């Protein structure tokens, strides 16, 4: 339990202005993007890695729980202090862009730096950082790495883990470790950085990240493929990619989402007969290259039953095409007062079967389940729409449907989460996705880093 | 210690024809590509994952050491039974290509499959597996993953770890685990696959691998840039890459290697005044794209002091340009009877400084140190040439020089190994590259997987 002595110690390390245990701060740091709320016992803002090290060492010795936090924009409760303890907030001081190393094409950043700020800074010097989670305007890079964030560009460019070159981190005992170098190849020692990525703040506190950058693609165009139904669209996804198309993004909207968009946003311009839509960008080093790729997509879509293919002529038309996808999530609100949304992921070839099965489960319980998301990488945002959130039976059925969807997806060789992580929200479903042997291994790994279980305990079902 | 009872147990599991403890087999499995020799107590050839599981469970209970082995082509002793025990050889039975999944663009393979066989099979259906270590003709994919093998195409396409989508593995206690799925995104649970890659057979025995494939590039051309000295060539490397060039490979030869090639292979066609050479391939989806890239390279090389730029007109000319690089290693033999070769890696921008420093250390001890390798990714093959290997003083000086080179490279933010791993050979240098805190963490990770220390013990300095 937290007492004044502990608070005084934290003050002695980071200064009075960086430790809070008043009600206002407890409330300000009790939330994330879930609806769950848990108040911490205190909020501490470390100024640098040394502060982090001293705070962790003390907490480890006194068995005080620490929950590292970036922007608190996570969807699964990863940054919630569900067991009390202190919030270690990296956003106030440890939010700097330390270096853009043009020669080695890497950026060196602190964990609290906001994704979009980094993207803008590197693009100004002609470089490119592809991972762009929907939260890019406010989520921090430390959070992105801790959750292995995805985004719209994963189909072509991969996800956060593909851009982590090296990390600095503080272990629960206060030890500072370096994992990786600015080198492309490094096979000395265990791949500690590999295991820290997506570990949801349960193994160490990341204090610095070296992220890979690539040259900014010179040309980009937006396309939209129209299909009579989502099944045909889903077939076109993996068939066009296997045929050699390499779009930056291939996002999809199903019939329910399209209907909702037309109702909620009458200004949206979508073909009358669209029952499934694929939309995305194509980029390249020359206009000829971009056009050739669009041709491949168009042909491949056509072979797989598309009834229309639109290419944006300019930035304004591109925005219009993207409008539907960007507003898919708010549009679904027409179907209910409570959205149970999950971000399952399947091998791309299983997308048609996955959607059929998800709709069938929804039907069984009487729910509309509009789906949209990152078809190009097999990641579906599933939305079980509860009409009346104050109806306990309906809410219970909603959660049953979600559980059934998880089981179905895992049986299809899919995963519980493509982007959002496990945190608290999906912890009850870990035994659907993993055997006891695998969970035991996770627990052993956790213990190897954090023997006293002070770092974000009980997250990920551990 | 191994006794007949243990041997009988192994026979009861895998069959008499798959267990050997005779002298001939002990000798046949006592070596790798180092000069070290250690005889195992027995050699066991599991037929499938169940065999692996049963053998590991038994060995764990009886504290019998197991050394997993692919082709035994490693350069650092990773597959040597330096503490006795059994060799678990995956090459005889567990060497199958299980599936090429065109729709999801992955290959599913067993660990004993030879890299080149896999490359050929996927290229036949229009796909491409980029990691191509120099040992590709005989090294196994299981070994490649366990060492995180690099190769000639890393500058553009990355290394083995960038192609591991999912693994199946057996833990020392016999538990079978699945790490990852055929999905592009998967953030459920710890990234166990990430930590198994490059773990040199010390954490688990990999029994199946799902490897990412990409569309085979349609066009390829070979280039050679000629420089008056290696320093100018090294400057051109990171400057041309930062300028947006994206060659598949950018290999280098220094003045000593060029001299040796001319002496050892008089048929080699190299410009008279070449003091440093960069050679590699450029590929792309169109000829126009390939030519544009070559133009960028040529311009950028020229700006950085090149005195010639050759583009191969056809396959035959391409082979001629590659001849020098492919024969760099044997050519260096003119400088001595014993080669102490290491594969250090530095951030690309440090290549000029790294080579200057390496030559200076060689000079201090009176050695020629010809260098060549993968400049495009910062990976240098350093060869300290000992003139008379029977001269103990000279050999001792050689090892001193190597140690000094390691320290120098680490000070330059480089690493002990870009491709070969640590194994036995580089274990004594771990404390140059890692702090005690980092080594302690490695030991804790090892214990989390292998509490009885039966899997490839004492490798990687653990």
C-alpha cells in the first residue's frame, strides 16, 4: 500500500512538481479508451531514465505496483491501474525527438513522443515512418511499441515491430538495459527488444527507442473498388495481393457499414449498389509505377467480381474516397447504444469465411455486426451492436457473441487481437487462444523480468 | 552422464535406426565450420515433433544435455556438443517443405530443410524468400532462424528475423508451443517467436516455421562502382542509401582483397586503379524502375569520388562482376596460413571510421587485415591474417588484435556479430558488448525456458 513515506521518496527523486496523489490527478489518470476506470494511488512524472530507474528500484524493493502510461489511448486497459499503485507517466518530460539520423536512416525518440509529431518531423527531411495507428494524432510511440500498434499502412509496410531497431529500457530492479544498436544486423545476445515489443508494459519501462525510417515514397494515389457484396470483396483481397499487387492500404467496408454511412452522413458519395468496398492508397517511386500497380489492382478486382473501380484524380477526390472509411466507426452507432468492438485478425485467405461466420454468430443472437478494417492484412474490426445497453440480457448476449466470435476466429487460425492487445479486456479470453503450456511460458518470461510482479500486474491474463 | 539405459530409452522412442552412439557417428557430428571438435555421447534423429517432445522431456528429467543441430555449418560453434550430451539432428527426417500457401504468401517448413531448396521451390511459383546466407546451398532454415542468418540481400530485404511469421517449438520440459499465426498482425501474448529467433538453440527446439514470402521481383541488374580507396567507397555507401538508392546488395572489397584477387585469380577482370569496390544487384517491378535506381546509384557514387561505374549487360557479365566478391574469402589466403575472421557490424555511417580503425589495429600488431562484406547493411567480414599459424607469439597477437577490434567496434556503437552469432567462439567477448545487467537478464530468460540448463548449455556465454 502507498503511504506518505513512499510519496516523499518519489518527491525526493523527481521533485514535488512531478508527484501527485490528489483526487484530481487520480481521476485524470484513471481512464483509457475503454470504459473502465481505476484510480491510481499516485501519479509520477519521471524527468529522465535515471528517474525511472530510481523509482522502479524503490517500488521493486517496496513491492509497489507501477503502471507505465503514454497517452492512455489504448483500447484494452493496458494503462489502467487496476491493482492500484502508481501511474508512471512518460508523456510530460520523456517526450522528446532526440535525433533524426539521416545517414543511418533511424530516428531516436523518447517514449512519450506522439506518433504524428514524429511522422511530421521525419517527413520534413524526406523520410517516412509508416506505422500509423488510428490514434496517431495523440498516441505515443512508447505506447505504440508496447502494444505493437498497426495501422492503415500495414499491408505494404508492416507494423510497429518492423520498425524497432533498438530500445533502452529499465527493468523492475532498476537496471538499465540496451537492446539492439543502430545496426541492421545484430545477432549478439538474446533479442530482448523483440520480447519487449507488445509486452504491454509488463516487463520493463521503455525509455528510448531507435526506429527505422525509409525514404518517403514520391507518388501516391487513392483507389476504391466497388463490389456487390463483401464476400466478393474479401476474395479479391488475397487474390489481388497474391497476384503481385502491393497497395499501401486495402481497407474494407461491409454492407451494414455502407448503409450506416449513407444514413448518418448523407453527404458521403458511395455507389448505390455497393455491398462491399475496398479502399486504399498505392505508392511508389515513379508515377508509372503507381499507375501500373493501379492497373494490376483494377484487373484483379474485376476478375473477382468488382462492379466499379475509382481512382482519385487529386487530393480532394482522395479525401472524398477516404471519408467513408474514416467515418465507418461513428456511423455504426445507428445500430445500437453500445458497441462491443474487437479487432480480430485472420490469415487473409480466411477473410470471406471469417466474415460469414461472424455474421452468423451475430444473427444467432439477434445482433447487427457491421465490420470494417484492414483487409489487406487480415485485421477486422468487428462491432457487435447492442441496441439497448440498459437491457442486461442483451448485454450478456453481446458478450456471449464476442466470446463465440473469438473461439471461431482462433479455430480459423486467427488471433484475439491484431492491434489492440490483451490488457484487461481480453484477458478472460487468453485460454481460448493459448494452451496452458503457452500461458505457463508467458508467466515464466514475466517472472524472468519482473520477479516481484510490480510492473502492470495481471495484465494479459498473467 | 549417458548410459545404456538412456540410449535404450531413445531407441524406444525414435527407433534403433535413429539412435547412434558409435565412434563413427560421434566423429561425424563433432564438428561445425569452426576448427573446434567435441564428440557427443549419442546422436538422435527425431522423426517428428512428438519425438522431439518425448526426447526433451526425458532429457530434462534426467539432466541430459541436448544440442540441436541442422547442417552444422555455423561459424561460432553453436551446434557443437562442448559439454557432451546428445546431438538432436533435425536434418534426416524433419526436413520437409510442408506447404507453400500462395494465398497468404507464406511457406511452412520443417527446421531441417536446406535454405536453397526452399528458395528454389518458392521461386518456381513466382514467390521469393530473400534471406540468402553464404551457406545457402547447405545450411538449414532451422539453423538460419536460430542464428538469425543474414546474407547478400539484407540491404534491401532485411534478414531472417524479418521473414519469421510463426514458429512451433518444443520446450525443454517437452511442452509444445505455437508462437505466432499466419496472420500479419498478432499482438496476443508475448512475442515468443521474437525471442526464439537468434537464440542459438538455447531456449527451445524449433520444429516448424512459417516464413513470409514476397512476390519475386521481375527485373534485376548487376552494378559495380570503382573507387580509388575503400574510405571513399564506404562514404558512398551510406550517402547513396540516404539519397534514396535501394539496392538489393551493396557488397564491398578493400584494396588488400582486390590485390589478393588479382594475384590468386589472374582471370579476374578488375580495373587497374581500383582501391575499393562496391558491387551488387538492383531489382524492381519494371526495367524503367531498375534503370532509374542504377542512375541514382551512379550519380551518388560519382558525387562521392567513384572513378568508374559498370552495369552488367547480361547474366554472363553479371557473373563476371560477382566473381570478385564470391572469391574474396579464398583470395585472402595469400596473406597467411591462418585467418582469424570475424563478422562485426556497425551503423552504416561509421563504416569509414570502422575500417580506418581496424587497419590501424592490424598495423600495430603487424597483420594484414583484408576486409570485405555487406557494406549496404554495415556488416564487415574482418580477416586478421596470421602469417605462420605455428608461431605461438603471432597467434597470440592475432587474438589480441581481434579482441581490440571488438572493443573498438563496440565503442563505435557496433556489434560483435552481424550474422554468425556468439556460440562458443565469441562467448569470451560478451562482456565487451553487454553490461552485467544485460547478461543477468539473458541468464534469467534462459532460466525461464530451460530451468535445468539442458539445452545447448554455456553457449552465448550463458
